[in-house]
């Protein structure tokens, strides 16, 4: 095999060539410092949203658009570019048929890297800093998923697809509630006669309670209320249901007094709860699309 290393020897007086060796330790130290800065930014943003209801709602808006991102990365997006709608790196945009503009503002996130062995014998995952760019910073044809308004009946059927507990309709519930998860009976009761969006908001919240109860040995409705309410908001934002009645001006004391790590743990539980429901919905919606697609082919 031919060796072409000599073309990098810096001959012919080219001032752009350097004889300096690559400093691996300096490179690693720089990357470590970048990671520390991002974790510090995520911590400071977590502290901000835990004490400010308006800021917390903006975080939920970001997380709803980037449902696959970790809460840590959603916090980083909120801190750097809260208006972002679609993020990719240079290669990702190239594959999408677009190019990133000159001198763009990057958003730094943390991407899972290699696994490693901790001192206690458990396995850990290292994270690397990754620079991504929003669709607003690109040129070319950016293909974004078109906004589709789902039929109310189709959407509600998807919401109650394979629910973790049975659903039963009733004439009324205490305190004018639209729906109620009864942990003792393992049933979600739903009032008859509501409109589609009221059903979605109330049932999604109670489904979130059922999901949280299923993941906890010591479920308490009051303790879970904030998480279920937030998960319901995420689902409404994701599926185009009106959220104007949601109010986060009074954050729970336990959340306001949490440290950044505890805040991220709460945010992770909220995101995972919403995603669990959304995954079932996606499957139901795909099953509904399949017969229509076949009919169109005919």
C-alpha cells in the first residue's frame, strides 16, 4: 500500500503547516472544561425554573418540542436558544438537504459517549459536548413535519389506547373534576358530556397519575399532582390541545426547595411519564393510518 504521509510534511515554504505535535492532554482538558461549563449551565437553569413558574412553563415548551432529549439537554436549549424548533449538527443538516449558514450560533448539548467502569463496579456513560444548529440558521430546503390536526375522536381513542387501568364513565365527580384516577379501585373515572379538549386535558392528567402510581411503591396523589399536571401539559402541547388554562404560578414548595440534581430527577420523571403515554398514542395512531394508507393505494 502506498504511503502518502509525506504530502503533509509542510514543504515548499507553506506557512500553514505546523510541526507542533498534537497535545492530547490539553485537548482532553479543554473538553472536560466544556463539559463542566455545560453541567454548571444546566444546574443554574434548573435552579431558575424551580423558583419561577413562567420560566418553568417555558422549559416545558422546550421539552415538548424535543421530547427525545433529556431534561438536561432541554435545560441547555432553554438557556441558549429557547425558540429553537429543530436541531441537528452540520452532517445532520447536510443529510437533510440543507446547509448551515456562516458563523451560526451553536447550541451546545451533551451526547452519550462510551461506557466505563466506575470505582464501585457499576457501569457509567461518559458524555461529550456536541454543537447543534437550529433550522432557522440553515439554507436550503428544510423538511419539517407538517402540522396535522388530528380528528378529535381519533386523538381521544389514541389517548385511551391500552391504558394501564380501566376507564369508566360517570355522571359527576367531586369538585367539578372532569376525570379522576382512583388508586384504591385502580380505575380512571371520566365525566360524561365533556368536549374533546376537556376530555384530553383531564384524562391525560389522570393517566399520568396512573403511570406514576405504577412506577412508585408509595404513591400519594398530592405528591404526584405536580408531576401529573406537568406531564399533561407536555402531552397537550405535543398534540395541539389548548393549554391556556394551565397555570404554573404556584410551584410546589418541595420543587422550589430542590437542589439542581433533584430538579432534574423530577423533570425526568415528568418527561418519562408523558413519553410513556405518547408512545401508546403513537402506536394507536399508526394503526389507524395503516388502513387509510392501503385504501389510498387502491
